[in-house]
C-alpha cells in the first residue's frame, strides 16, 4: 500500500470521528450540566483539530486533482469542492466562530457535503451507461464507514475523550 492511501484512510476516519464525537457531545450537553461548562473549550479544541485536518485534506485534494485534471480547470465539481474546503478553513480560523454551536453544525454539514458529493456525481453520471446492476461492480459505491466500522468506532471514542479531557483541563485552569 502506498503512503497516500494510508493518509487518506486516516483523514476519512478522523473526519468521521470528529462528526460523530462532536454531535454526541452537543447532544450530551443538554443532558449534563458539567458538559455545558466546557462547551466552548471542547468546540474550540475539536474545531481547531478539524481545521488542521481539513487543511491537509484540502492540500492533498488540490495536489491530486492538479495532477489528474491539469487541463480541466472549468470542472464545476472541482471548483465548488475547493471553495467549500477553503470556506471551512476560513470560518474555523476565527476563534469567535470556532466556539459557536451553530457554526459547528454548519461545518459538520459542509464536511458531509464535500465527503459525499463525489459519490452522488458518480451515480448521476453513471446513468447514461448501463442500467443493469451487474455492470456496476467497477464503481465502489459502498460508503466508507461500512468498510471501516471498527476503526471509526475506536477513533470516535479516542477523539471524544482527548477533546473532553483537554477542554476539562483548560476549564480547570480558567477557574483557578
């Protein structure tokens, strides 16, 4: 396996772990008063780490598509994806937006949109070919979370607890 494959594998797991752990934290804050006290710290840490991951993914995406599609700069999918990734990086680089719950939901929505747009485009552009399902085996349309379920579960727990303990320790420093 190439190194690039492992980097993409890690990025996909990390992004899904961010989405699942952040949503579970935001749901949990309504049930537990202690979580409400560290919400800003948790969101700041979680969104800062995803800022770094999206920046890496953006750089890899630009590099790969520059090599593959060097003559096709008018590709609308390419331009929209780059625009959304840059918007995520710009929004998360500002601290006042990084700590807000609504912004976090927006970022999660944009990340899910970018991660799954390529699958929708493959399905839509495949309609002109063959409608027989036996000829569809050359496209891997199975979502990546079905193939990597255990790794995503472990990654989600690790991501959640690391962000929780960091936010909790920063909250204790502010109280003292």
